[in-house]
C-alpha cells in the first residue's frame, strides 16, 4: 500500500459483527473471559484494547516500522522511551527541544540518575563529540520546536550505528507524511499525536514506533506497567484524523510556504525560520530528507518584545493558543508559553528570544491567514 492508502486503511478492520466501515470505539475497561486462563485476545484495557491496537497498527504502517505503542500524551511517550535506561546512563539531545521535553529531562528524569547533554544537532560533529561511554541514545527533534532547526538524520543515524547506541527521533512537526526517520537509520520514532496526526485540536496523545521486536516488548511493558494509556475514544479520534493526514499535510505545507514568503518579505520582520525558505540554514538538508516543509514557522519582529506581543494580542482569525498541528492557525509565544520553563539564559543562548512568535499555519485560505497577520502587525 502507498502512504495515502495506508492513512485510510492500514490496521483498520470493519466491525466483525455488523460490518460497519468505521470501526467501533471499544469503550470498555475489561473483557469477559471464555474460561479461567483463556481470553479472546484481550483481558484489560490498560494492557490492550482493540481500538488502540488498530491505531498502533496504523501508525506503525505509516512510519514504515514494525510495531507501535500508543501513550496518553506525547510526553508520556518520551517518558516511556527514557524508562528503557538505567541510572547513570547518558543521553545526548538536540538543544532546541520542546520545553516540556526539556522539563521532563531536567526536572524529573535527572532525579532518577539519567544524564543529559544538549547540543546543536544541526552539526553532527557536535553530536559525536558529546557521546561518551555512558551514552545510550541520541535524541533528535527535527524540525525543532520552536526554531525549526533541521538535523541531518542520515549523518546522525550513521554516528549512532557506529557507536552502537540508539537514535530516537521526535518527528511530531514533520509526521510520516513529510519525513520517515527509519529511512535514515532511526531506531525509535516518537509522536505527539495531539498535533498533526489527530489534527483537530481534540485529544492529547502520543506514540512510539519501532522496528525491533525487543524494543517493542520493552515499550509495551512500560505502557502496561506504568499505565499512561490513551482512552479508546481518543485512539479512535486519532484514527479518524489520520485518514486525512496526507491531504492535510500537503495543505499545511502549501499554506506554510505562502505565509513564510509573506513574512520574509514583510518590512517589519527581522528574522524568520521556515525549512522551506532558501534562507533557512539547513534548507538543503530539509530538501533531501523531507517531502515538504510543513506548517510551522517562527519569526521575530523588528520591534522586539512589544511588537511581538502586540501582534499576538491583535490576531482575530488566528488563535493565540498553546499547541500546534491542527486545522486552525494558532500563534504562540514560546518564551511565556511552550518554553516558559527553559531557563532564560539557556533560551537566549539557543536563539529563543522573548520576541519570538511561533505560528502553526492551519488549512484555512492562505489569504485570510495573511490578511489577519497583516492587520495584527500594522
Ligand atoms: C515536538 C513536541 N514533542 C512532544 C510534545 C509533547 O506532546 P504532548 O503535549 O502531547 O504531551 C510536544 C508538545 O507540544 C511537541 O511540540
């Protein structure tokens, strides 16, 4: 099956009793056993659920992986991956990661003995230099939240293979419609399904896709033992969202490019980051490894913090909101919202300034999005 067909079909089985083309939501906590020691494949929803299983099979197929494990949120998916390691283990991470991932690493997991080093992974040499004998995984976010930095996955994947460590990729911004990290040597592909995969601002969810059965078993064990599972209804909503992923990502990418070109040419814009623009420092890498460039843009206005604030407070069509990757265009202020917990010094060192504005370009008519940004920047 080709990608577009998989989005609609993979893993989805019509209801066995009625033939309903849309699978039912198996909204049940438990299952009646046939007799002691014999069930029909399911015994308790924390361990497994038919709706969740359909979603997991669908996501594995989309990524070109073997198996997937769904979690209650993107962060619980990251947490599950990190539970593969032992106290004293070291992880090399992209420096510009989502603020919540940074908070999880620094404020929770480091208390249990995991150690993290943050590097600008757009330079694979820096990744290699940061690897020590204790390093177990390189954690890459590409494109990054919020600066849209792009990492050369082929180069980093090769380093990880040479050093015999895992390569984990947070592919939330790209989705398998635009990027398939397994093609470049990734071992684990993680998603916040809250974003583009569900696509409609309705649920919080996460998933990890792997190609290795051993990793799958360990992640599945964490899913059951820790219990951060998504509800059957939420899994169903992601499945319904995924059906339109290919066409939504094409439209997000078209609109993203149109809005990025508008912003780049606007006299009040000081700098802009969008992987599809020739001015983006990793544009060539993005061209090589991504099928299109998506809907995420970040930019800074010449008037700095007050100008950025005025823009965000003046939008009428676009919504000032946390989150991204849905059909509605949303603007976000990373410094006070998504990345508020990254220490200011670290934020500024990475280029995440107080004046930075992040836009998740939706699938509305691009002229309406641009008209709104124009009036908000006046
Ligand atoms: C790149 C990235 N990874 C992970 C997450 C965490 O996902 P969730 O909010 O579903 O826990 C987010 C949330 O914004 C994100 O942007």
